[in-house]
């Protein structure tokens, strides 16, 4: 059962990596809609991975409880060790892909905020930014 949960969690991680790589490709091409369309799928995959991780934790805890005299490495099969190692690799890869995507999102966000600031100048009033009174670009002519 543990092997099944590990394989299933790995599949979810690989799907999340592919989805995030698609997001990176789309953000570079300024395609926002596909990114937003993938959000529910990504959220579903994250929830699925979290539940499978909880099952993996439960299975390992059960193994440790039923065999208190043995260390964990002695309780796992070679295949399970390999799957755990692959899980670590995929988690690391997901972290790196997410970091790259987060950098791109931050860059795009700063770009849009800069454009907005130039179009509608703002000033700070306490902790709030409000449009300045002399936003001449917004004058309406009839």
C-alpha cells in the first residue's frame, strides 16, 4: 500500500511540475487566461498530493508502530527506498520551478504596477496609496 501511495504522490508532483512549466511558458508569452484556467487543476493536484502524503505518513507510522524494534530503513523495500528518493528529487524540482515562476510573476507585477503608477500617479496617505490630485492625464474633455 505504501508503494502505491508513493507512486501516486509522484504522479501528482510530476503533473504539478508540468503545469507550472506551462505557466512559465505562458507568462513569457503574456498569455494570462491559460494560467488562470489551470489554477483549479493545480489546486486539485496540490490537495491530492497533500492527502497522499498524509497516507504515506500514516503507512510509515503504522510500520514503525508494528515493528518498534527495527529502524525505518530496515522496514522499507528497495522499491520504496527508490520511490522515496525519487519523491525527494521531484519535490526539489518543483521547488525550483516554483521559484522561477514566482520570479517571473514578481517581474510582471512590478511592470504593471509601474505602468499604473505612471498612468495614475499616486501618493501615500498614511498606509494607503491614493490617486494624487494632479493626475492631469485623466482630464476629460468634452
